[in-house]
C-alpha cells in the first residue's frame, strides 16, 4: 500500500511538472503566432509534449514498423484516453476527438493547443467532419481517427465505421493502420481500458498507483484507396489487419524475447 501511494505521489508530481512545461510551450507558441501574425506548425511541439506526458504517466512505449512520411490518415483501434498521448508521442499528427474532451481540466486545453479537431456527434455532423479531415490532410498534415467510434476492452477490435475513412480517398492520401495494445506482466492489461461510465480522474489515479505498463504500437503497411475501390470492403480489411496486429501483440507476450510479431500488412490499390 505504501509503495502504491509513493508511486502515485511521485507520478502526479512528474505529470504536473510535465503539464506545466507543456503549458509554457503552448503559451510561447501562441505568443509567437500573435507576433508574426500567422499560424505555425504545432505538431512537433505537440509530439514532444505527448511523449513526455506518456512517460511521466508510466507508459513504456515500444514502436514497431515504419511511420509513413507525408500526410496520411492514421487509423487505430481505441482502448483508452491514454491512446492519445501515446500515439501523439510517436507520430506528428492531429487528432479527431469528441467535443466533450475540450472541457476536461488541463488536458482539454492542451488538446486544443495541439490542434485537435473536435467534433460533435450526431446531428448530421458526419459529412462536415469528413470534409474537415479531408481539408486537413490536403493541407499536408496527418490526422488520426478511431473508426470504432468508442473504446474497447483491448483484446478485440470492434467493427469500423467507413464514413470517415473516405476522407483519405477524397484527399488522395494513403491510410496507415495502427495496432495498439497494453501489456502488464506478460498479459493484456485490464487497467488500461477506459470503457463504460468510467470517470477520467478515477481511471487516471488507478493507473498511476500501479507499476509501469508496456504499450506496443505496431505501424502496418500503408494502404492507398483508388476511386474504383469499394470503401466498405477496404475498411473491413483494414479492421482485420489491426485485429491481427493486436492479436500478435498479445500472443507474443509469452515469447522469451518479449517482442511482438512482425506487423501484418495489406495493399489495396497500390500504385
């Protein structure tokens, strides 16, 4: 019990310090933009802040596979709010997030400073959201989406919604699938999933009390969709690739090397 409390206090202190540094960086970038009267690319600063926050929170991230260069639509399975700082620390990108996150203490403000694309679910917003993603991709910035539409328990991947993936087709950029998995003591971690009616603050404290969790991020081969390709079929195959990657992450937990298997790749309409 004492060890868990000490771990909680030390990580909270580190996380608080990291948030302070990130806030100062965000503030400095805002001042510079005001002085030069134009926006600057915030993704390099956001990547540093996300990676720092993830480390302070006790996530030990291992990346496998190559990040595609240039603007790309990144598609990942979704397990927890922690997917955001972890993946944001691996790739320079902009996130798509529900608008409620904007009201989270500190985190919401930092997400906005990092250029997160906030969306309001329902009310016929899907087309507007897709257009926003397509415009961001066409401007040369990568965007990450979670096409499951919700979080899962971290062992299986839920069916994907294909509508947002059409933004890549519209912008003429590839899609790069990502599998993310959490492991603790050689088994799928049961603490990381943020599901149901769980509360952010309570979930955060539970994670901070426990030893560091291992996170495997597998970057799969990019997929380019041609105009004649069936989007629903491509979406299903991307979902299967991410599921295979997640299964490989957990099946490799018992290997002596502790390294995940090579990522599976799919090629749809490659040119």
